[in-house]
């Protein structure tokens, strides 16, 4: 809502400024669309709270304070995806796989973005827009973002249910890079037509994310049923089978070259590889060359990432050597830096919407 001023003549030198509230076209459209989507999503608001409550007895919704436009605080709503008290454990850090705080249902809700649905109430109340920089926790802002040049430009607009950086980059993306992306949106034209296009874009990719997530879950469950009895390890998290990835293994500290390896699958904490030589118990460096081709304009582009790893356990290769790689292992890995975690999430695990 914006305010318009009109001057009323009272005679002589006396004038009274009358302030009249008026709704902008964008605000009217966003409130109407949020109300429509809440009606359409009403079955989820009936089913999901029961499932969340049933899994651990905790509250169905999360209510957390965030910094909005002009740094004004407001309460943002989500379906709860973490255990109770998780925010106090995370503090000013960013949530990652190592925290182990997600509920069983929470992983699906977060990856599909369904947990964001209650923020439609924030749009209806005028605290948020459909598209804009994601609202920030004050603890994260003070600890990680306050010193970033130009970061405060994001507070010139309302925070969004979805944001540019959230759509195009994974959650692990360094804050400085995300700030640059979000500031680009803050400087862009906020016309009504642009907001309509962004809202449609948001809804489409949210729906696409749900379909992709459900499809992946169905495939994984079928594969586990087929392989039941032959698989000795159980790894939490989805196993992604990326293509076009080359691995080289080297002992930590510039030691012996352990040769080439083939990446079979990977998740946020483990990867399965086939190697040409046996791997011992010592930690080693894994360097990955990732084919990041994503269309006609991205052919032949490669990214290089690295991590430290150690053998979690070896596996029996039932079908013999594959492409000369006779040994199969499950490795426990840790990306070498925040940038490398971003590369893993973006190009291997596929945690971006796009």
C-alpha cells in the first residue's frame, strides 16, 4: 500500500495536507493471486500439518523473525522441516547437510519448495512479494552479510517467496555471489507486467520441482526394492547419477597418484566410485572435472571441483571390471571450500531449481 497526498485549501494562508491510502496495481495483483493460490492449495494445508504432527509430535508450522523491506522485522511462516529448536543450534550459520536437523518429511518439503507455501499468508499481509531477495535472519545478516559491499540494497524492495539467487543457485552459494544476483533484481523494473511474468514463472517452477522430486523418489524406491538383499550400505539423502564427470585421486599432501576413477552416484555426504587401483585407509584428494553443459550455449564448458575423501567401505563388484575399473568403493567426502560445496550442489547434486 502506498500513500498519496492532496492539499486542501482552508482559506487564507492555511492549508491542510490530506493523506489518502491507495493500493498499487502490483499490491492488488499479488494479494489477489496469493488468495487464489491459498484456496487452490487448501488440501495441502489440511494434509501436511497432520503428517508433520504425526512424524514427531511437534508443531506443523515454523514462525521465524526475518528482516524485511527497510530492515523492518516481520514473522515469516513455513511448514516445519527441522526438528524443534533447530534455529538455536544453527545460530548465525547456514543450514547444511552436516547439521542433521531435518525431519524425515522435511527433506522432501524443502527440496520440492512446498515448505514455502505458508508464505502466501505473508504476501497476503503485504510483508512479502512473490519474487524478491529471500528474507534474512538477523543473526545470519550480522555474522555473514553485513560486511558485504552493497548487500543492504536488497532491503530496498520487499523480500520474496522466491528469489533470483534461490532459483538459479543452490543454498550453499557464497553470500557475496547471491548478493550480486539479488541486487540485480532490486535494480530492475518492478512493473506490474514484470511481476505477473515472475509470479507465473515462480508457480511453474515450483510445480516442476514437486513433479521432479516425486518422480525421483518413486524411481529410487523401485531400485531399492529390486536390489534389496544385495546392497549392504544405507546412505541418507538422494543418490544422484551425474554424467560427464571425470575423477582423479591423489594422496593428501602431494603423495602418490591413485589414478583415474569413475563416479557412479553421489549425495550430500557420500559418493560411490569405481577405481583402477585399490584404495587404502588413508585420506586422499578427489579432483572432479564436471561437464557443465546445459544447452546450446553451454557446450564444452567444464568446472573443476575438489574434496577430501576417505573410504567408508568397499563394495563387491558383481559384474567384474567395468572399463578397466576393477574396484568399487563408497567414499565419505568433504568439499575443500565453500566454493567447492557450491560446485557440488550446483552441478552434481542439482540442488538449484534451474
